[in-house]
C-alpha cells in the first residue's frame, strides 16, 4: 500500500537512476513522482508538495543547487527535506550543497539500505 501522505520527488537527468530509485522507493510503499530537469522539479515541488526531494546536482535548465536554494528560500516550501543525490564527491560540492540549504548529501553509487533508512527516519519526523 502506497503512503500517499509522504510523496517523494526523484530528480535526475539519467532515466536509469530515476528508474532504480523509483523501484526501490515504491517497493517500500512510497508515492514517487519524478522530474528530469531543474525547471520540471520546481514545477512538481510547487504543485505536488513532496515531503522529500532526492535531488541530483547536475541537471539541465536549472542545477540542483538552484532548485534547492529556491525551495529553501520559499516560506511555504522551506520544510521540504532536500537530499542531494549526486555523483559529485568533492568536499567543495558537499559544502556548497549545505550552503544552499540541503538537509543531507548522498553520493552515487549509493547504499539502498542507507538511503531507505534516511528517508524513513525523515518521514517519521
């Protein structure tokens, strides 16, 4: 049974990554929505109001940094949990992610078990 009260938006420009994350999260019962670029991500965040956003950094149209900054600076959306979900492994990328408001930073390849645990911990809040 899907948990419709806790939508998760997965944002990535790689269809394989979206498919993998979607399957993993849907197997755990979450309601998953997807976006393939930064502008589509913002449209879905405003419309769908997901509790959690798994957000890649390198996206077409608007970067994950720009999306995160816009969400966190909006009074109505600032409680959205942003998990940077990226292959960018350098400390400077991580620091920039937190500076624009990311709540967590997960690097790819990722541990499915750790990602699910992180999401469940935040859904419970």
